[in-house]
């Protein structure tokens, strides 16, 4: 189930019974003194204790269905099959989905129910299964994949996360995740501490992106324009260069790959606790966004996505 260089299908294709089950056991063991993410809360989630993510033994799903607001290589003609997990390991104060992440909308579901959701999305023609905010529920996702594998599910899996990841958890996911889609939110940890309550965001995001790229490489897009495997990085431009865009782009180009597919996003608006904030309580300006795109180009990145889709050669 390792990286075999394929460009179509899911990592569950050729599933061998016992391999995935061992990954489930390893992931569940981490939940006994939870260290699934770098916060390392240390609570026993197997017995119902809850840490920062406020999630116990079962995952909470807010919604699922075909989604057409993702990047074009994920959406295609039939949509990305998103499963929105409630809560989060970052809990950004400016989150645009705060009702899901902070409010924990939705209901607890069993692994078998998650597997049924995946099968339903595949049956609707979705090009992939897109796990949104999955970091704190990796064991539950793996449990669901055991059931999904038995049904013959073979479309790519997308790990759509905030970038604050544990290497141990990512290593468990090797051979399972086809497309990694992390955010790179901040370069300066001062802002990460203020808006997310973590002091090591940059370090954890940098090592996470390196590990993700090691596992899946640059994003591969099939002849019909659909992403099959690889790394896709999202970066949200924020007011006053709070996100440290130039530094992030330089890191990606130099330390990951200049061919990394990077979506430079312009949709920041103040939400939740950002409303009225002296630093991020306003939308970005057109000038700030132009500067962000220029920084990405200056860094030498060759696959920059955004409203104007500047460069997107198919590798």
C-alpha cells in the first residue's frame, strides 16, 4: 500500500487485509494519551475524555456531499466528495466555518456510517473523498476505511487539514492518503499564538509539508484535468501580511518543490472573533492580494492557483 507512482485510483486499490487494521490499532493507541496532533493533550479519548478538539471516541460529522467550491482539479464535473468533520485541533479565532469548528455542529457517527457516506459520494460520481478537518479523527477515518475497502471503494482520498500536524500521525497515513491538501497559515508564530493558541505552528507546518511531499510528491493531474495524487498547498492572504506570504512561498519553493501546486486564496473576511480585531478585522485589499501573487512568482513557484490561475502546467 505504499507509493507505487500510480496516477489513478485510490490507495485502497489492491488492499491487503491486515495492513490497514494494523494502522487502526496504532492510531487508536495514540488516543489513549492523545498525541494525534502537536498539542499532545494527553487525555484518554478511548474512555471518553476530551482535549482541545473536544472530540471523544467517535467522530462528529457536520455534513457530507458533493462540493463544487474546491480547487478545479478536485471538483471536475461531478464535485469533490466532502465529509466535514466537526471541531478542529487549531480552532482559529477567524474561522469562516466557526459554527462547525467551534460550535461542533453535527452528530456522532460510527466508522461504518462514515464508510457508507464514502460509498454514497462515490456512487454520486464524486472524483475523490475529501476529509475536511481530519487531524483529530484519523483513527476513526482509518476504521471507516476498513469497511470501505471491503466494498471496493477506489477513488482518491484527500486529507484537507490546517497544517498543524504530527509526524507520527502522518507516518500512519502513508500509503492511505492520495492527495494531501494542507493550509500554511502563518510564518510568524506570534500570530499563530494569538489567533490559534499555538506557539510552534511554523515548525510543525514545515515538517508536515516535507513529510507529505515525501509520501506523495508533486500534484499529478490526469489527462481529463482531475487530481490523482500529490501535494496541494493552500495559503490564505490576510490583512497586513499577518500570514507572512513571502516567507511561506520561499519555503515551499526552496524546501518542498518549485512545482508545488499552491492556491493563493483571496477570500479572507473577518468572521467570528476577528470581527472588530485591530489587526485582522477587515478584508484584504486588492493591493495586498497582488503583492501576495507577486511574492509567489518571485519565489519561483510554477503552479500558482487563484482567481486568475496564473500558472498551472500539468506535470
